[in-house]
C-alpha cells in the first residue's frame, strides 16, 4: 500500500495561552477559546487532519479548523479508533460515498468545543460519542427502521469529514437527529469511541436474534468478534465458539467467555460445533471476517433453521459460492447487517458506560494524530486488537 505522508508542523502556541482570543465571536468561538485556555492544545486557525486523497494515499496535514454555523457543534476529538472499513477505503475496496479529499475516521469521541446557535442539550466540555451515519429520517428505509441503509445517508468519515482530526464539525442534520450522544464524564475517549463498532455488533446480534440457550459460532476473533462474544453471552447464549487462527486472539476470546476456541487452520471447526450441539449445528453463525469462503463454510455450521449473519463487509470481489441446497433443505435464515441505527448506538454506549461490555482492554495501540498513517498501517497489519489515534 502506497501511503504518502506530508507532515506540516503544528502551529504552536504554548499550553494555556489565549492568543486565539482574537477569534472570539458571539457565536461561540469564545467557548472554543475557553477550552483551549484550560486545555493543552490551541487550535489557532488551523488543525491537523489525516486527509484521504484516494486509494493508497493518506496525508497528515494542516487544514483550516472548521467554522461552526447555527445548529452545528464542533467536537474536539479525544480518540478515533480504526477499523477494517478505514483499511478497505484506503485500499480502494470500498468506494461508495467516498469522494476524496476527505478526512477519514468514523469511530470517534471527544468533547464539545463549540456549540452553535440554536443547539440545545450540549455544553462546552460535554463528553460525546458520535453515531456516524446521519439518516434523513424521511426516506422509505428510514421509515422502515432501516436508517443505516438510508437512501440519503451521509456518514462521518465518508461523505462528511471524520474523526482523524483535531476537531470535527458535526453538521446540523446530525445534531438534530441525535447522532451526537452525551456520554459519561469519567471514561477515556478511546472507550467511548468503541460505541460505534459495538453498535454495529448490537445490530448484527438483533439481526441474528441471538438469545437464551443458543450456541453461537463467531467466525473471526478480532475486535468485532470479541464484541459479538460478549453480546451473545449477555443475551443468554449457552455456548460461544470462536474460530480464529491467532493464538493470542483465541486466548482473548476465552478470557471474554468463549467456551470453545478453534484454530481453523489446524483444527476441525465443524467437529467442535457438532460436539457442542449434539450433532445438530449452531443456532447462529456470525461472520466477522470478510472472506468469501467463510460464507460457504458458515452455511454448513448452522443447524436446520439456523441463522447466518453476514456481518463483515467483503474483501476482494465479494463473490462467494452459495450452497443453494443447504439454504433450501436446512431452511437457513441468512441476514446481512451493515452499520447500525441510533437506537443500537444508544444501547452500545450504555453497555460500555456500565461496564457490561468490556471496552477497556480492547484498545491495545495508541498513536498521535501526526502518526495516523502508521496507525492505519498497524490496523491493516492486524497488530493488537484495536488501534486508536489520539489527537
Ligand atoms: Zn468501523
Ligand atoms: Zn433516509
């Protein structure tokens, strides 16, 4: 992957200085100065952002700090965690909705820095987490409770500049839709940022209808798989089986409560599933890695009437051999899930806040914003569990 890096030195004012007071205006810039004066980082007229210029090309550079209009909120980013979607965008595998140059990053949390005119419910300094999909709330899909597939959907980190940046402008439509969630005061921002990937898993679990006494197979022990393990157990699953080649990740899954972990490169996953289910097969299989071959395999792991959720976005061409006969004779239920709705985000954030989903051990790598490119490479290389960029 070719990645261009153009580092521009951060404009410098010492901590605690208020030289930006000359930007103070009645519409809220004074508030920005207030946080800056108390905080560590003066925004001045510019800020650092990781700008995606096209496949293989991300540039960390100085850009103007967004101006906030009425109805909008400026968020000072505390952390932006990276995921496979960022990597797929960078590799040119995901192009829908992406029109470079744009600032990537859809999993972020921080604090309110400026509150635009007419905005209620937020104060400067309020910790917030962002549900990045901004639904129109009017189209057919929004009205069918499928706002994640909204026909007029715009997403932070895709159509709208995202969280790999010191500050993010949250558009009025997102503020009005309640996409900016006030969060608990005392949690680190990288944990709050995980509400986004967790919300997608909450939605995936709902699509899979995981419930009491189920046996659930999670294909892939990455951050998404780890969330699915935890959510399945919270929903009452009896047995969770994780298929994952990395020993370290299998150990992590075991620590989270998976009863069986399987190395699919050397062990017989279908044998383990059969043994755990009296030969019947799993009630639910959740595919958390975008490898087309896993789709075929998952259909074989599910019991009659079992549910298979294609959770991960596909890598490569995204074509899989579909076992027509298994779907028909075994009456399989196949669902997809893509992104999440605000209602899923609310649940995810509260699960993290209450500690019922463990987010504290998930972030294993932290990079400063100026090293966003290295951070993306670390995420692409599968290092650790979750990589956070901390402006
Ligand atoms: Zn993501
Ligand atoms: Zn819509």
